[in-house]
């Protein structure tokens, strides 16, 4: 009887450890495509259409293991105005400095990526950010909880072409909000293409954030 009880204790303790490890590698019988963290080079560029506007992302450097991008809307080019965006090595946003020098800091990060990616992977995370009040004044600090899953690896067509991409669905809820109802959260779908090392398409409940890849150029495509 003591041997049986000891075995049960060992199994109970070991199970959570195995589960935690599985978040970083697919099941042993997984046969699909796996996307590792992207390796970017200075000068890599992606151009997106958002409604009737065009925004360009350019990778400029790696700083303390974080990626630094310059963002520029077409109408800013004459004045050479740019935003600076900091992302972690998983391509999730951690800080943004707008064209006026105003800073938005996200703790610890905001974004739908957790490499490596494979179909069926699920995870959850939370982040905090300050929502702006009226006329740009500082607002309350809001904490958001997010559930993410990779639902498929499929072809997606955008103005830049047709790409194989991981379809990633994210559902965000304010902390304390009731889960399981679309009206209490924000739904975001992102298609990430290993070929271009970035997202090719974004669909958001608020369509002002929707975007499609128009053009891209990579210093080292392979």
C-alpha cells in the first residue's frame, strides 16, 4: 500500500512539470510545420495597408535582446516623422514612442506571439497599459488577460501575394470581466508568415486596426 501511495505522489508532482515543458515544444507525434523565432537584419522592411493609409515598419537594430523598429505613415514622410517601437524577441510590443515623443509602456508585453509556433499551441498571458484619457491626458492603468491559440497553418492572400502562414487567434478581456462572451472581450486574428518573418494580415474587432501586407523586403530572405 505504501508503494502505491508513493507512486501516486510521484505522478502528481511530475505531471505539472511535464505540462510546463510542453508549452515550449510540440507533442512528440506532431508532424506539422514549426516556426522558430525570426532573425532580423537592419533594413528589413514591411509595408501595410490600413484602411486608406499606408504604414511602413523598418527594423533598425537589436538593443538588449529587444527589436527596435521605426514606423512611418506615408503622410509623415515629407516631415520625416517616425514612431519608435520596441518589441521583444517574440515580436511582442513592449514600448512605443510616438512621433511627438510621448511614450506608451506595456508591462510586460502585448502581442499574440510565443515562439516556437505550431498548430494547436495554446497559452495565456496578461499585460498592463495606461489608457489615455480625454485630450490625451493620462488614463487609468488597465490590466488585460489574453488567451491565444494557433488554429491552423494555411494560405492567406494579401496584396503582396499569397503566403503560408500560422493563423493565431487572440481573445483579450479586462481583468475581472466575464470570460466566454465576445461582447466582453476583444478578438484579434493574426497571420504570421515564417517566409517574411512578420505578420502578413491582422483582423481586429475594431477594423481601424486591420492591416494587409502590401510589400516587403528582407536583407537576408533565407
